[in-house]
């Protein structure tokens, strides 16, 4: 597979670096185009991919194209490269650019897969939501899922659920980061040094998430198991309830979905 990135910002770098580091893709098989060529070349030297000096050169060099520029830039990029995409596979992580939207420009014959990624891809713990509706050949779909599964977990969702899925997995890291910061501040307040507070909190989040994922035990049962009768943990849990932690989580997702 020769893969070409259109856009090499935060998400492009997270994916590209992950695949090259894990030896899933070879540096000579990965290409990228971005308008600020100095920055692109500096990233190319650091990560190992091959820089391209135009979107057309990129599409000619690669057989798989990964659209990773900002959503509002996609239409102009397509105007440049649409005729060159024939026979190539187009993957896209641009928010809002689902299959139906691409097809209004590229028609029904183009192989297209919309994927919602998230930033923990950088450390191999990403969530990748594949839109169920796609126009990839079966072998290509399998290859695309394998590629992304090398950097996290792949889930397939119907088009109508991609928005809420992305609100949880795409925005979720920011929600979790805010909570980690808040617990670290609380730890510092009671004397834990700042540089120990973050690893202490992040390992607690990581371990709790892994325990739930690997055992499949309901989060409420895991919580119950930690709360001994008359103990201190249940007092903390009830304080979170009193302060509306559960409602705050719901409100965060409501706010995202109102957009
Ligand atoms: N970051 C996330 O957590 C996240 C999550 C889900 C989905 N996404 C999606 O991932 C995509 C990229 O997001 P990001 O956070 O990586 O953005 P970003 O850091 O701003 O990167 C955007 C990239 O696009 C390039 N670019 C700008 N204009 C372009 C053009 N006309 N043609 C081609 N490339 C162009 C930029 O190049 P220059 O630097 O040279 O200008 C930069 O490399 C977005 O569509 C977003 O919806 C991101």
C-alpha cells in the first residue's frame, strides 16, 4: 500500500508517526502534501514520510489517499485532484465529510471510506469509527480496518450514529483531560507534588478503563466493588453525584450534539 496524506497536522502526524514507528508502513511508501512546505519538510525529516509539492503529485505517487486537512479545505482540494482519483482508494478523517457528502462531488464510482479518529491514536490507543456505508471493495475495506486497528480499536457505525459516536470518542479525550486535571489539582491540594499528580491520575484512569474493557464488567459494578460500607470512597462518589457529575457528562455531550 502506498499511502498519501493530504494535510499533515495533528491528526495526520499522529497516524503517520504511529504507522511508521510500528513498522506497519514503510517510510518510502508514505507521502504527504501540505501547503506550508517548510513545515512539511521538517515533519518529513522527523517522521520519515516523503513530502510532495502539490496535491496532484501526491495523488500520482500513492494508490491510497487519506484526506486529513480541515473539513472546510476539502472541497477546494477535491477540485484539484478529483480527476486523478480514478482507481484509487480515498480514506477521509475530515469531520462531516461522510460518504453521502463526498458522493455529491465525486459520484458513486469512487472508493470512499469516512473514518472518525481520535488523538490517542498517537500512543496506539485510538478509537476509529468506520462509517458502515462505504464504497470500498471488500479486500480494501479489510486492509483499511487492519491499518487502523494497528493504532487502536476499530468500530463500525451506521451513518446516522457517526455524529454521536464522534462526540464520545473524538471529543471525549478533552472531557477526560479536564477531569484528569481536576483530580490532579485535588491531589496537589493535599500535598502530592505536581509532577507526581499527573501520572498518578492518568494511570488511575488508564487502569480503570482497561479493567472495564478487559473484563466487560458493568461500570456500576466496578464502582460498587470499590465502595466499602461506611467507607470513604462512597462518600466521594456521593459528593460527585451531589455536584452533578453525571448530569455534567450528559450536558457535555448535549452541547456537542447541538452544533
Ligand atoms: N485533531 C483531532 O482530534 C481530530 C479528531 C477527529 C477528526 N479530525 C479531523 O482531522 C482533520 C485534520 O485535523 P487536525 O487537527 O490534524 O488539523 P490541523 O492540525 O490544523 O492540520 C491541518 C493540515 O491540513 C493542511 N492544509 C491546510 N490547507 C490545506 C490545503 N488547501 N490542502 C491540503 N492540506 C491543507 C495543513 O497544512 P499547513 O500546516 O501547511 O497549513 C495541516 O497540515 C480535520 O478534518 C478534522 O476534522 C481531527
